[in-house]
C-alpha cells in the first residue's frame, strides 16, 4: 500500500499478513491464525495521515495505541486495503479506545472455537485488532469479528 497517496485527516483500514520467519514467535502465532480461519491475513489496523505523518492505530499485545508508520514493527509484512466506508464519527471512535487493553482471552478463543462476546457493558473494554477496526467503523457485531471477516467486505 502506497502511503504517499493517503489524504490528510482520512482513515484507511488495512489487513496485514505477517511474513513467516521460523525464529519469530509472532510469525508462528500469525500462521496459526491464518490456518485456523483460512484467511490470507492475521492482523488489522487503521492508517491515519495527519500533517503529513502516517499513524497506525491498532490493537496488539500492548493494547490499543497509535504508532508512527516509520516506527511500526510490521515493516516488510504484506498490507492490504479494506473497503470500509468511513462514518462521520469514525475518528472519534478510533481515539475513544486508545489505551484499552488487548483481549488475550478472546485471542486464545480465536484459536479454539470462537463465538465472540455477548454484547454487554463489558464488550469493548479489551479488544483484538479485528474487533477494534470493526468498532471504529461501526460494523454490526464488531465484537464477534474474526480475521477472515474483513476479507469478505
């Protein structure tokens, strides 16, 4: 994905396929996710260009945080644009969850039989990367998204 073409102030959802490296634990986890769901990608994030700088908003093991693209640890991975329509409140929803913790429990259930959280006052306090992107874009049942779901959009 060419980031120089991104417009300032606009959100760009992406999915990521982590390139496999035998000695990298993240590679093994990524491979397990792709095999479990038959998807080409294992991660989701949002690119946001602001004043010429591209930020990546994502949920990973640190939780939900923005990082400058130049500092993003996924360099060299394959990145694919996702065709989601930006809503009027997408930016507010994106920043609302910054600081939330990563949902390790849901991640572990992803590798088993995923049924998602039942929507409650607790859904959204902890999130996986796919749930985060689904929440920001106001997708129905965002709290049940799987890695392969964004590929179908």
